[in-house]
């Protein structure tokens, strides 16, 4: 296992699982904005994404 040192800026660790984006999109909402997480996500030292969320991103984000 390779160890990685994460630079400390804010001390914020964000862990996201399945946010059920499809349910929010049906109502024209964005859960990140709805919960006020935008600034937290941009300033976090670490962002960990759940496996199911990553699979959805792989299908929607252009390479």
C-alpha cells in the first residue's frame, strides 16, 4: 500500500456516498447546492467519493 501525505489547509474531510442525484434532478435541484456544500467541497483537503457515485460520474463526465 502506498501512503500519501495530504497537505493540511482547512482540516476538512468530505465523504460522499450515493446522493441520489436522479431524485433531485426530477425536481430540478442540485443536492450540493441545496445543502450548501459548494464552498465546503472546493475548500476541503480531502474528498472521498463512494463507489456508486464514481460509477455514475464515469458515465457522465467526458474524458
